């Protein structure tokens, strides 16, 4: 595992033993006493998605449940689109938000973050396509609305095409990654761009219809979002992640879902 201090210029707040909170102080800070209310992007396999029997599953779901359990809390998930996760945290309807969300300076203006993973951006396309991140100009490329790929990365890629005298990208926003995958299979989209674990999962479950075109582009930390004024919650989440890391639970969760390459030291 790679230490976050080697990857970030901005680091999550570190809690010392003298400042760790008591369960009573934590409970008083929650939306619902005794419950950790967790906002998630619920259409983002393998991070968080619904199984055929209707259960919410995924490696981020398991990690959030473990964080709640270590703090003596029940876990209650509020599913929604990617952009709804940070909104729920900032509006005070969720205690934390977890959605494979890059911990960026821009997002730190809205919430505090505890980092728990490092992931890059990947490209997926149809099996017959030759598109890659190195030759995307003039293509229709999809990404999740409000994701870093949609609002930053693909914009920069498109601008580079324009500077080189080539056709810009047509950037298509999606609320649902499964819809983007369907549009690739039907030829309405040339490629989709998302976090590496998501791209790998989509390709692996497409029966060969979707392939990985590129991976590990611009790796960044994922952060669990916490309200800016809830230091108690932030420290409790950090404590739990440190404990989960020390007893191997953290790595075991990532390993079960095949995403252990993005693990970090707490």
C-alpha cells in the first residue's frame, strides 16, 4: 500500500489519541442519533450498486458499513446520482458521502475529506473500436455528470484537440453508467470515461462487448466527504479507517472486489 503523504499536497486531518471523540459526542453530531447516514452513488459497480435481489452491495458499501460498526452505529444508505452525494453532505441530510469521489481542492471548498483509496481514470469502448485516450478527437465520449472526468478531464482533452486543429470531443453527460455502457454497445457512443474500478467492472461484465482502452490516467485520492463543521465525524471516520487498515479488514474488503491495487496506508 502507498502512503497518502507521498501522493498528496493536501492531507486529511489526522486525529491524535487525545482528540478522539466519545460515542456520545459523535452521536450528538449525527443526522439521526445512533445512525450513520451515508450518501452513495448507487449506480457505480463495483463501488455501490443494487444486486438482483434489491440489496445495495459493493466495496464502498462494505467499507462504509465497517466504519459505522466500529463507531457503534447503524448504517443507513441514501442512494442517488453522483452529484447528489456531495449535495446531501453539504445540505446536512447525510453524515458522510462516499462515491469514488476525487478529493480535489475545488470540492474541499464544500466539504472536508478523509482519503481512503487512490484511483485513476479509464477509457472503455466497444470491442470493434480503435479509440484510445491518445486519439479521441472528434469522438462522442460519455462520463457521469459532475464527475471530475466530465467537468475537468474530458474538457481538457477536448481543448487539446482544438489547439491541435482537430475536431473537439462531443462530451455526453450521464446520470447512469449502465446507460452509457448500453450506448457504447449500440454504437451511439464511442467511449465512456470513468474511474478505473468502474471501467474494469463494466468491461468484465459485458460478455466481451466492451473493452478497456486505457487505464491509470491521472491517479488521484478518493475522499469520504464530511460536512465542514463536523470535525467529530471526520475524526471518527479516520479512526475507523486506521483500525480497519491495522487489522487487514480494509485490504480484505478491497481484495474481495478486486480493487486492492488502489489501497493506501491510513
